[in-house]
C-alpha cells in the first residue's frame, strides 16, 4: 500500500492529549475568567457549567481527531477553527492574570495553562504546516444533507427548550413573553442567563441544565455527522455493464462470484488498460471489493493499485470480501493486506456426483420424499421463458421472501428472472398445478453455474430444494456443465471441527459462539444443508489493512450483506414494517 504522511496521526494524537488535558484545565475555571471579560450576564451557575463546557470541547476534539487521522478536509477546518478559538482564549486569559497579578497566587495553574497554550499553538502550527496532507475528497451531496440536519437539530432543540421556558410559569418570578422566552432559550444554549430572574435555585439549575444539554446535542451531533464515514450510492451504468460482460466473455472467470459483479449497486474500478476490473461498494467508510478481480490476471495489479489509490483519495478503508486463495495472494503481495479465512464455498463437480452412493443417502431420501408428495420439476434458461412466466416467478420470489431482507451482496444478484440475465438458469417445482419453489443459477464462466437465489412457499414439501438442486445437476450433465457452486458456509471449519471427538477447548468455545450466533444469522443451517451434497470445499478469504481495522471492516461487511441494519433508525423501521 502507498506510504502516507505520518503528520495526520501525530496531530490526531496531540488532539486526543489536548482533549484529556482540557477537562482538567477547564474544571479549574479557566473558561469563566475569560467569558466574564466579554459579558456580564452569565448566569450564577457558570462555574458549575464549566465542566459541561470542558466536556463539549473535549468530545469535539475526540471527534475531530478521528477525522484528522483520516486526513479529512472538514476535520482540518474544524480543528483549525477550534484551535484558533482556544489559543485566543488562552492568550487573553493569561494576559488578564498577569495584569491582575494572579500568576503568583496560582503558580501551578499558571504553568498548566501556559503548557496547554503551548500545546494548542503547536497543534495550530502543525495544522497549517501540513494543510496539503488533508486532501481527501468529500461527497458534495452530503453538504446539503448536513446543513439540513443542522437546521433540523437546531429547530428541534429550540422547540424543546422554548416549550420548557414558555409554558411553565413556575420557573420565573414573572411569566416571560414570547420574545423573552426566545432570548432565554438561545442564550441558555451557551450557558448565558436571560433577562428574567428564576423563582428558585432548583428551577434555575433544571432549566440551565436542559438548555446546555440541548446545545451540547446540536454541536456534537453536527460535528459527528460532518465527519461520519460516508456510503457511496453505487449505480452501475449501462456502458459499464456492457464492458464487464465483454470482459467476462473474453476472460471467463474461475471465480464463481464473477457474474455477480453485474449487480446494479456495484461500482467498478478498472485497470489502466481496461483489461481487468474490480467490483466494489462503499459502506460506512469501508471500500469493499467483492470476490476476485475480473479480466486478465496479468492486469489485476493495475486494477488493485487504482483501487487502493481511490481508497486513499477518500480516506476509505480498503477491504476484500470473499476472494479465492489465488486472488488473495495477489492482493497481499500488491497491498500488504492481512487475510482471514472467512469460510468455504461448496462446489459440486457434476461428473463426481452420483445420487446412488451411500454417502448421499440423506439427499436421496429427501428427494424421494418430495417426489412422493407429488412435486415435479422443470428447468430452463431465462432466455427460453416467456415474459409472463418471468413476471410470475419474480412476483412469487418476492412474496416467498416474506418481508425478510435481501442478502448476498457478494454472492447474489439483486434481481430475479430479469431478461438482462438471459444465460441464467431457473429451476422450479410444481405440485397440483401450483408453484412450490424456485432456484436461480447465474453463469459461471463457460462451464459452470453458481447458485444465486433460493425461494420456496411456506407450505412446500420438505426436500423440495434438494430435489431442485438434483434437477440442476441432471441438467448440467446434459449440457456440458462441469461444476455447480452452492452457498458459502461461513466458518465451516469451526462447525466441522467443533463436533469432532477430541476437539480442543478453544475450538469448542468458538463452536458454541457460532451456534449461538446462528440463531440470528443463518450459518449452521447453510453449512448443514451444503454438507449433505458432499461437495468440494474451497476456502474464501476476508482481506483488511490491520487488526485495528478488522472490527470496522466486519461491521461494514455485515451491513452490506444486510445481516445488521445501517442505523438504529433502520432497525426501528424494519420493526414497524413487520
């Protein structure tokens, strides 16, 4: 990976140090001495509010430090503005103490304040010296949304604070007018008292605390939003799709996920000569490449280099999800990324599959049971189906999903029975004249199929999916298809080894953890379904920059696969819809 300047990290660490030391400095009342110089209408509890002010600035510095680590221009602007304010505040304060002859009586505090002023000045100088390093691109569309958020957050805080002030006459010696209530509310956000006296110290403390908290809410959430990791809305153009189809035709991929690069929500990074490409998406500031690069393997390094450069320009974390061992070695050689085996892909080699063998007894029994219950199967390419059939299948696939989330970003298309995927294969089961289940297989190179989607009616017969897969295998034997990829089995080796006699304590512990997680995410069930077909297991890998970034990369992968929501609001909306 390209070497980046160490200045942003150094400045970020200094901001964290400043954040920690600022709490101690402000808690001994540096801030009130300064603000008394510029206004006399500070409320009587300003000393107790100083800790809140220290907390606001301290948390702001921590949020800004994170953005500085990532070389964000917005973080640089916020850091410069805040440091200038703090330097001016500190300079005026120290001059005021010298003039007032307070330095001798507060020697320890004076040394602490001078040291802190030196730290602030140093940070400010470094920010200006290395300003060109903070050159990451920002999404222009977020400027409007961030401004609208600030307006909404401020409006909400004003309405809440105004309601407390105006509609409860107990708080003040006389009922405030509309104008007075507005003045009290706005000044209260900054810890400044309004034109009316409070009726009691208890009410004063309550109102001031509420108003300061609302001001804290606006400031901190706005900063956090300005510096948040941004998702990129990926929309694959028609031209890019045609170019990718040509690439897949000219260089048939050995990766069963190759065709899924044609998803509509994936962006494409090309090599310099356009002979190789990487499909990716951005989630929570993580740039996730799905599967292996496409095209001429000799040109993969060029596409990888452009991928890493794009991640650097936006301060995104580069990651690769679901690549093969061959591609993983190239990624690691070119970028130095770390690798973690995330699971195994189940591949059926058609010529080796014989339903009569004893090891496939369970599959054979499931198929026979489904046939005895009257299920019949059919199979065809999408190109050979009528428009009415495609529309009916697409409607059933949506209904049988029963409100769940569409998953499979790396190993599934985002469409079903689309005429665009003319070479995809559909197999379906019928019983008593009604459809029971559907499977869609995407093309895999020139001689393979890759399972894309599996749907069945809630009252369908047990074993109907096994029956459809067997139908696809029989179709493959008749059409020179040599291999069929089924679903991934995440952490398959843990499930397999955890059940063996003599498994170690660590393996057993990991096995129990995964069994518990399988209550919420289909891991064990997919493994047990796949293992019945006695497939060949091909390992798949997750690549990431460092262990410190692994948690963030893992969360982004789970979000992009729709296993967890992007935000609490999305989770709430899902509950409401259900």
